[in-house]
C-alpha cells in the first residue's frame, strides 16, 4: 500500500524517544505541524497500555511476572520491602547454610523504581543484608534482591551485558531489533565488592563518569549464538505479559507502540539470563555518540519503516514487513 501522509506532531521534550523520532522523521522529509488534528503521527502513538508497560519497567513487577511464567530465565529474585526483609534474610540464611564450604554467593539489591545503577548494593552474607536494613539512613521502599551471576562470562577480564530493543504494539504483537550493543565495564573484574564499578554495567554510576564502553553487538561473532536465546526469553516473558494484560495487545481504535530496552547477561556456560527492562530507554541525542552511526541510525529508520509509516497510513497488518526485526510475540 503506498504511503502518502507525512505530517507529525511530537513533543520532543517528553523523552529521548520523542526527540529522536522527531529528528529522524524530519530527516526523512516529514513535515512538523503544530496541530494534532493535521498529523498522522503524534504523541498518542507512544501511549501504550500503562499497566502492561509498568509490569516490565518496575523491577518488582517484572520479578513477579517472571516468577509466574518463566522463572528459569532470570537469576533467583526476591521482592523486599519494610514488611518482609527479615523473612528474606532468614531465607538467605537457609540458602547459605546449604552451600559447600568453598562456594560463595553474592546478592545484588536494587530499588524497584530506579534505573542507572542508583542506590544499588552488593552483599555476600545474610548478616550484611540485615545490617543494611537496620541502618537508619538506608533508602526505603520496594527493592528486588537478586542472586549475582557467578561465574559470569568476561570479555578482556571485564563484565558485560547486552542491550536489545523491543517494540511492543497493540495491533501486531512484539518485535525485537536484530542488533543491539554490549555494555562492557571499563574497570576489570575483581572479587572485592567495595567498588561497584567492576560489577555493574550501567552506563553511569557516578555522574558524569561513564562506567562502560558501548560496542555494537554485531561486531561480536558470539552475538549470533546468543540472539536465539534472548528471543526465546522474550517470547516466554511477553506471552505471560499478554496473558495478564490482554487488553494491552488489542487495538480498539488508536494503534500504539512502546519502545523497551532489555538487558541480558551471559554466564560462563554461555547461558543467557534476563536482568531487567527499561521503558523508553535513554537513547542518545548527540550526533557524535559512538553508537549513532553504526546502530541508532538504522534502528530509527527501521522503526519508521516497520511501525511509524504503517500506523500513519493505517496499513493492514498483513501488508507490514519487518526486515530488521524478529517477531517475539
């Protein structure tokens, strides 16, 4: 079906997604209009079902979703708050008591509603976790406590994670972009837990210091081996999401999408594990960002070709092609 309408209205101040999409549409010859009524693409396109999006974005809700439908895809995880932290500590005591003498476990505690490595803590004993919760100046609220992957697969003696981009739609399931990037820690891995930088692959831990180097995934031969595992994890997870939120994947009137970044880690046996998901990840807006040319230009162009243009001209699903995406739902 020929594409004819090329007017858009996006508030670029809302998010990096809005900014990048607006910029790319302009570069492709679309015209910006001040009026929603004259646009074929506007902010409503990015208003995917909020409850379903939060079930992936919020770490405690993601942990519950994983526990219900695919517990094998993520490390052992507990949801911890003011009411149950003592119970969780007692559970950890039982787990550690059953370990062989030489084996050690580390646990990573993350605030459920924060990203970018904020307020993350590492603990290697239940007693250390208990001491943290007894501290008067600790951060409150819901957290997730997750078993720290070990041994993990290192690259040049450094930890790394893999970021993939997933597009959820309310009219044609979900799709995963076939390229992504590796977040490789700048600091070599050490067993000492006092410095978080060798252990976490978040882009920023101590602003403005950068904690990782980002490398296009396509530059690594092993990425092609890991991608089927990641696609399979996404399929299981999103099937559970659709079961819990069927209305999110049904289009009654307005077609909508959501952009997610999913993070994965690989252990020493080359098994891939799900770490977390970010709704509307912090896409770079700087033209000189090292991933802009090798990754993001193709991503935004592919997004427009397979999602934005078909939404704009209300193209029947059977006529939409996805040359740069794998269907995962």
